[in-house]
C-alpha cells in the first residue's frame, strides 16, 4: 500500500517546477541616485523585489560581470573602472579602482577568458584595455587606442570619433567597437598570449546612421548593428575566418511618421533572444521596445511589434537568463518594468504588477541564480 502512494508522491514532486530567483543589479545615473541597486527577480512569476542600495558609487554608467558571476566591474561617473567582489548575500566589496585616463567610459565588457576588459570612451574617442590580475582585481590600464576621423554627416554628433560599445566574436578572437562618430565598426585582433589588442580593420555602417551597440546572432553567422541616429538595425554576414563582415539589410525600428511625431528619438540597446529567432531594440523618446523576427538563413529582420515600456527614456533593456522575460529601465521615470515574452512569436506582454522604483536606472545586469 505504501509503495504505490510513495510512487505517486514522487511523480507529483517531479512535475513541480522549481522557480529560480536571480540577483539583479541596476547601474544608475542622475541627481536622485546614490549608486548601484540590487533586487531579486523570480523567473516563474516575473516579479521583482523592491530594489535596495547595495553600494554607494558616484554614478554607475555601465557594468559587466565575469562568467562565474563572482565579480562585478563598473564604470563610475568620475572616469574610473571599479572592481567588486560579489558576496554570498549579493553585497559588493570594493577590490580596487583604476583611472581610465581619457574621460568617462560609455561601455565596458569582460573578455570570456577573464584575462582583460575593454572600455569605450565616447567623449575621449578611445578604447582602453585593463588586465584582470589576482583575485579579480584590476591592473593598471595597459593600452589606450585613439580612434581617428569622423563621418561629419550629422552635425555635432559625427565631427569626431565616438566609440560606444565593446564586445567580442563568438570565438573570442576579435573585439568589436561600434563608433557613432565614424559610422563604422572598428575591429581588433586579440592576442591572449600577450593580452593585447591590435587594429584589424573596419566595417562600414550606413552613412549618418550612428552605430551604437551590436550583437551576434545566436549561431554566430550574423551581426545585428543598432544605429542610434537613424533608429534602425543593420544585418551583416559575419566571416569568422577573417574577422570581417558584409552588410546585407537594414530594418527601421519605427516608421518615419512615428519618428516625426517626437522631438527627439534615438535607439539605445539591442538584444538577441537565446533561441535566436527574436531581436529587441529600445527606442528613447518614443519610449518603446521594437520586436523583430530574424530569418535564420538571411539574417533579415521583420518588424513584428512596438511595445511601450510604461516609463520614460529606456536607455537599457535586458533579458532574464530563462529568456521568458524582458526588463526595461526607464531612466527618466525612475522605473524598471517587466514584460513576458511569448516563446512562439517573441511578442511582449506588460506585467501590471511588475514595475519597481529605481532612481535613474541605465544598466540592468543579472547575477547569480538561487533555488
């Protein structure tokens, strides 16, 4: 009698899904903020806990985390890179701080090897390299590479170089730096033996488009380049053997009629869903997220939806590790809003109980998962 009951109980327990909760860190900027904030996200319900200040920083413009999610690297508002150890209670302990030496950074990324990180200086027009030394600490800046020129098509925005993002090819052999001022993606070859980067070439974007951020497709065959000034996404075919790319097509994030209704619109962030079928880009001014379907054979994007974020000025969006939810940071509304992702078509559904308050959020980064 007991054996059948035990078997039934075990079967029921096996069918109960265990929800993961994830630590989430919010980088912030503005008069109201005090530093980096932390919340807990439930990927079963899509709910965020209230956010609490976890460490005081003079601005936290952008952040990156190592693969083990044991260290956090932050660009502060005083042109430093900060290294933090992530404690078991999700607290942050400062390890050290290093001067960038060429103005404030706009973006930061850690190489998958964990040996170094890159920062892009929008105002300084440069790329900086910082070594990761013992126990996650930062070494002094090892390289500073100045970009040169400017497409000069859009006045006041393209008169000089403006590197805006840093990232890596899927195999980690190349670094990519979209430069808004040049209308180019600048490519660097990585030497992990010497931990240095060397100029490899450039990839032309559309004239006057103002490339901001980029992502590789899930299979690594395509590059999706977000154009800040033209509010569009350009697809490139990537040649992994040579670290080059060929421009294929461009898809507008908003119609021209929609853009004309706002005094100021600009694209801010782009994401690729883990299944590779859906692409998302954020639109400041229009305060929305555009949803695209990606053709796996051509990389061409097809616009499917434009969803309001229920906030103002989405400088950053991010996907939770499960791929079931999208979070949007309203920098001017001091909000984080949550959207459920339809796994069949990628479209977004706003969670009415999903908004929390965070002062001046401009970066969303997921940390460790807890069960």
